[in-house]
C-alpha cells in the first residue's frame, strides 16, 4: 500500500494541475494505476540508461511520451466529468 502512496505523490508532483483528479482516479481505476506504473518504470529505466551511456534511449523516450499522453487523457476526461457533475 505504501508504494501506491509514493506513486500517487510522485504523480501529483509531475501533474500538479490534476492533483484532485489524481486522488480520485488513482484509487478507482486499475487501468490508470497500471499505466502510471509503466510510466514510472520507463522513466526509471531511462535514467539508468542515461547514467550508463550518457544518452537517452529513443525507444524509452517514445514510450514515456505515449504513456504520458495516455495518463493525461485519463486526467482530462476525469476533470471534464467532474466539471459536468458540478453543472
């Protein structure tokens, strides 16, 4: 359970504009949690490669971008749904 809180904390740092949405979607959506886990795993692997070789892996860079876009699409949808519920 602690790893989930750490992950959520890191995501809030990376996406501060979605702090409220992150709190909700992270606990309610297993697919979102899995995408977030994969995103963080790729970032960690990219950092290891950068330390060892001095350059980033194109494959990991592309994957990180794709996963970030996927996370943002979930967050945008959640934000939109929350606004609709308030109206």
